[in-house]
C-alpha cells in the first residue's frame, strides 16, 4: 500500500488564514534582519472589568487605547503578483496608552523604527556581540539588543518609566506551569502544551480548544505582569474592523472580546497583569457567512474555558534556569508519536535550517510537502510544486521567520524540537514537519511573524463538489475536474486531462488528517493524486491536482494540472 502522507498536525493551525505575527522567541539569541518587529507576539490587552457597555461602544479602553500607531508591511498582491506596501494598525501588549508600560514600549518601538546600526547586525550574525561582559547587556539579554546604542537606549527607557525587566526564562510543560503559577486554569477541552515562563510571572503558551458548534480552534495565551518592561507588539491590520463587547465568563470575571477578519481576541485587564488570548480564527476575510467563520457564541464559549481567577493573581515563580531543557520524552516516545527517530528528525530539521541559512532556495522548496496554500492578509494562493513556490519565497522566509528559527537552534546539528499529534515542530512552532511518502520527511507548515503562512490546502469545512475547468484563456474547456458529493465526506471524481486520459475514481479527506486536501485514487488503482483548493469563501474558486503515483503511460509522479475556474 503506498502511503501518501502520515497524519499531519495542522498545528497552530486552524483552517483560517493564520498569521504567526504572534511568535515570540522560545529561546533568546541575537537577531538577523531588521530589528523592528522581531519579537512580535500576537496578543492584545483587555478592557477594565468595570467598564460599562456604553464605554465599550465608544471604544474607551478598547483596542484603540492599545494602539502604538501604524506600521508599514510589504505584502504580495494576489491579483497583480506585485509587492505592495500597506500600513497596518499595531497595538501593544504592555498596557493602555497612558500607562508607563505602554509608553515605554511605544518609545522603544519608535527607536527601533528609525535605528540604523551601521551594519552591526549583519557583521555579528550569530557570533559574539563584544558586549558579553557588560553588566547592562547581561541585564537585557532577553530583549532584542545587540549594540551599545541599543543597550543604552533600553536602559534609559526602563529607568525613565521605573520598570523592571525579565531576567530569567524557563521552558516548561503545562503541568509544571500550573504548579509554578498557583493552579490549573484551562478546561478539559483545551489542549495543554509547552510554555515559557519569566521570573516575574509573565508567561506564554500556544494552545487549542474544541468549541461546540465550531470545532478545533488554536490560540496563544500570554499573561504580562505589570511593572515590567515588555517589548511585544501585534499587527491587527485595521482596528476599525473589530467588533468588541464585554462578556462575563463562567469563572465570574469580565473580559473584553473582539472579533475581526481571521482573528479574534479575549482580553483581560487586572490589577497585577494583562491577559491576552489571540484566537487564530475570526470572521472571513470576504464572506461573513463563510462556514469557517467564528460567531460571538463560539468566542464566548472559548473564553468560558479559561479560569481568569487563577491567572489574575500573580506570584513570583520558582525558576530553574531551564532555557535549554532536555526533551521530556525518550527516543521510544518520539518514535511512537511521530514514526521518526529523534536523531532522524534532528538531521532533517537542521539540514532545512542550514539550507535556509545559506539561501539555497531550490533545496528549501524541495523539502516542503506540496501542495500548500500561501496565506496572507491579501488572500490565498494555491501552490502545487516547489518550482511554483520560488517566486513567493521571500514572502515566507522573512527576517522574522529566520529569527524564530535561529533562536532555538542550539548548534548547527541540534535544535529545540517538540512533537504533537504525529508531527514535529521547530522554531518554537513556526516550522512543522512530518513523514511523507517513501519514509521521507517534509515541511508541512511555515508561519512567519510578518503575517504570512504556508500550510495545507484550503477547503476544510467546505463542500467542494462542483466542476473546475481549465480553458487556457479561451472559450473552450481543455481539462476538467468534476467532483460529486457522496454525502459522507467523499466524492466521486472524474479528471479529464486534455489529450491524455480521463480518470474516474474516489477522492476523500484522509481519515487521519484535517488539512482540506483531497486524496484521489483511480478505480483501476493505477493513479493516485492530491487535490488542493484555494479561495476564501464557502465556494472554492480554483483547484489543482498533483500526481503522486502513476502506472499510466503519459502521467508521472509530480505532474501538476491547474483548474483555475470553478463552475459551481
């Protein structure tokens, strides 16, 4: 039996456009690339519990009161293929605009925006800064500083606003996190994964939850302690697109909920801390009635699964200095969970890391499992092959992604890897890979802080029945894909390929995957293929097929056929 792909963890995650602008470093190191936004973390802060509904409607102490200003980001226009520069709204995780935490962060971001290091960052790369013996540099080792000017500026800002700084960080599992902060805070339906914890009680982890009426949704939760300088920011695109309301959760605490395109937020402001949950789902970018869109009730149900009474009381945790912890698993555990030996996973991931570092683009693209969908603020682009991906390479492999990769790379030959649901993650969760056919490993998800991701095909949660054609720009139909819904999650499929053949068979989602890609097998068992879809609405607007196995003369594994027009 030919295995196409092993079970894939769509990881952090959901079938919406996911932007890991929220990835902060799991392990401190020097940065490569522009310093602005390197420690961006998806999260937002909350409304005071005592605010009235009228105050929320007026956006008093809502998202606008967290704004740091506009940030310019470069994106790919899906219609023209050209790079365009857009201004987006950026908010702070450090507090409201009149708080010392917010003001300090705003001043630091303003400095980074205009700071010219004179080529210092490029010169040092991942090498020593020359400041290792400087007490001030050591004090700010968990922040994005690498030159004398940056050290002095951060020292000036923290003294001006009388703020402490993070001094230690431990990477721990969820049970240990609960022990150190004073108790469990997640309902049973929430996934409980690894976290990183600072000495002042600030922490963050990535999680997921099954929400009745919606399904699995992924999120990041961060608690930021007040009185401490924190440099994280979030690109929320356009603050005016968010619907905001107060909600009293099941634990009795009132939080601010906000719903925007592709993103939702659960925000709590308490005397000792800010709590922010960045939910990686929201309304559709184009169609509010899209089946993948969250509702108010869905978001409220998610918030009910978090016990804010535990989170709001901050106690200084015990620290052990485990910033480079040994994996909490044995070699057998790793193999049983992923089908890979841990040494094999390390070898594959570090080879991928090295290829990215050396800018060997063709090699990098060949290590990715195709097809994938490139998702960004401007929409989705279905990419079927490594060759098709190369023009989009810089949209994924940005300074922010490189920063996330380099920060948890212990050496050239070993990285901080963890596994979940059959797949393996590096770069703190920005890169995921699994076994694909013939026992090879393949990258299945890439997420960068600048707002783009490369992940599974679209179509999850949609009925993709219909006819997709290739007219080659004429009035004639040259090739055609027809899918007929059987009503059980499978489709009768007919693939008519111009001057080649017509294939009849069955296409279905894999029982062990939730990635929206259909797997096709012809009735005569001679041809196998994967079918991917693109489009943001309930009706996908394009499809593409890649042959993965063929005994048919004229078709070879790797052959790709595009059907850009949907006739539903």
